C-alpha cells in the first residue's frame, strides 16, 4: 500500500500514475468493522498526494471526501459495537513534514477508528513546541527551524477535521531520564530501602519514577498538564501511574525495603500518619530496620508511659491487646506496620492521579487512568511490585485496563475483562486496551477481530475498546517516520 512508502515518493509517483483526478468521490464501502474499502483508501491517498502538490481542485475534492468519510464513520460506529474504537499513536519529529499528520489520520479513519490516544508525554519528552514549552522537559521536536511546530495542536485539529476525537495520552509518575539530570530535583526521585532509584532496577535506563508525595514533582507535572489542556484535547489519559515494574524475585514486594518509601517527602507524609508518639516511634523503627522487635515495643512503652496503644491512621486496636506482653503484640504490630506502609505507597499514586486529572475535571474534559489488571495483585504476604491500586481509582475517571494477557487464545483476556467488570463500581466507563493487529496473529496474540469477538458478550458494559498500537499495524511506516532525517 502507498502509506508504507516515504511520503515524498508517494507525492512523486501518484502525480504520474494518476494525472487525472477529476472523478467525483465514490461512496465508500464499509466493512463490518467500519473499515473503508481498498478503493476508497486508494482514492483518498491519491487526492491527498495531489492536493499537497498544489492542485486546488484535488484539495477541494479531498476535503469533501474527508467530510463524507467522517459522516459515514460516525454512522457506522453508532450502529455497530463497539461505539468507541480507539488507537494508540506516537508522533515523531518527522511528522512535522507537510501532509504527514494528514496521512496518519487518514489511515486511522480508514481502519474504522473514531478516537486517537496521542502520546503527549513519554520518555522524558513532551509534545509541545520548543518555542512555547514552559515545562522542565525537552520538546519532542527540537530541530532547527521547527521551534514553533506544535504537533499536539496540529493532531487535535486534523483529527477533528476527520471526525476523530483526540485524547492526550501521558506518562504519569514515570518522568523519564531527562528529569534525573535536573540537579534541583534529586529529592523528587523515588527511592527504595536499598538506596536505588528506578534507573537502577529497570534495564532500559529511561524510566525514572518519582516520589508522588514530592511537591516539586507535583508542580512540574501539574504545569505540564495545564499546558496540554490549553490545546483543548477531547480527553486525557494517565499511563504509568504506578511504581516500577521489576522482574524475577523483585517482582513481588515482600518487605518494606522493597517499597519506594525512602525519599524525603514520602517519609514525611508517612510519619504524619502517626496519631501519637508511640505510633511515630514504631513507624520510624520499622522503616529503618524493616522490622520491629519485642524489645522495640518495650522501649517505646517506657519512653511514652503516658500513652496507651501506638496509633496511626486506620488503626483500631482492641482494648485487650494492651494487656498482652510485648512479645505477644509484636507479630500483629509488625503486620499492621507493613500494611500501613503498603497503603501509604498506594495512596501516593491515588492522590497523584487525582491531582493530575483536576484540570480536565475543571474544564469538563474526560480523564482516564491506564493500568495493568495485575498491578494491584496481592501475592501471599507480598504485593505486585507496581503497587498500582486501580481498584481504588475513582469511578469518575475512565478505566482503561490493558488486557495484554498472552496465552495464545482469548481465554486469559476474557478473564481479565471479567475481573475488571466485577470490581468496577456501577457507572464506571470501562474501555479495555487490546494489543495486536487486524487479520493475523502477532507475538502469539490472536487477531484483533478474535479478541473483540471474545469481548462481545460484555457489550452491555463495555461500549468501547482501544488497540495498541498504530506502530503495530503499520510497522514499516512507523520505522520510516522514526528514522527519517528532517530538512
């Protein structure tokens, strides 16, 4: 197909092969998935190519065709499940070339999508023009002469021209490597009890997770969200709203040193959960050593004889426990301190999501959270290292669970969907994300058609799905855009 080739080649060859573009747009034929026929796709590609060479007639007919396809897509999606069909998209500096975004958005419409989740903040870069980027992160487009290029604003505008709603999709607590280079932000970096940051435990070296309680981190992120909101996207999605995902034995957090509680702001907030001096003393001892002993309890009792039971938020002790010896009280107090530590780490994620989504809430723009169904799993006495408390995300946010389970069939995907729906409060908008490609298996995953068919029994509760990703469906086009040289 033409879209698999460099854009300048498309412009050159189509003007030779199709010198006469006087035919009126044909009525597009839509498949059961609201996809355009090959002939309709070809016609639109040719008209765009000719319009970019300066043909006013082709430009007019191209615009007419965009309007027609947008209307047909809207009607088709209204009649067919899912009513929302979205795709995840990353743009590159080369997409600043004339016609590049138009070409991408046309491909998306042709595949039956009516929403785009546009990656706006990722890998420590933000999709804002370098001449108007008040954030602490560098812009995606930093090429000389392209300082004013606003790919986010362009994508929103050109998506809407085609009947697409465009969401800003953003990494959240993963601020990227560039943030680690800011000398005045070192205290904002999340650290575990081994003195490690996420750069030390994730092999690609690009993922820097921050302390969600840190005020500088909150201000930096909030300012960026405000700047994104000024482009008026149709919605905003928060991804990587969790702690680092580790592997092997480290994939399960079983002791307090495994948790990302050892940065200044997180510890200060944790100590603030103590409700008396005994509680604060035991929290400090547990955090520093990873455990408390009977001797610790006895010592705390002697230091603070005027107080009864050690207290912290959420603790409701039984009156009988105060009659027990320190040795008898130790196992329960240590377990409760472990639970407090886990809950504190998770609460930081929830609070950060609430803060990040507030600007969208103020403007009446939909906001959503992207998460792994297994991110909140309890495993024996331990927890999944991501500590992603998605079951506690508010129902006012859209839920975008990544149903990426890969067992060679759709069975595991269905199980994930069922778990999400069983957990969600009534009224929660659940829009699962599926990974794959149309018409074929990829990386042992069933085709998108098969996965969607497997979710069809849930259509009364699931009105939309999304597909990861544009790059999977158009790998060659993605490579060309990623590696091209800007002029």
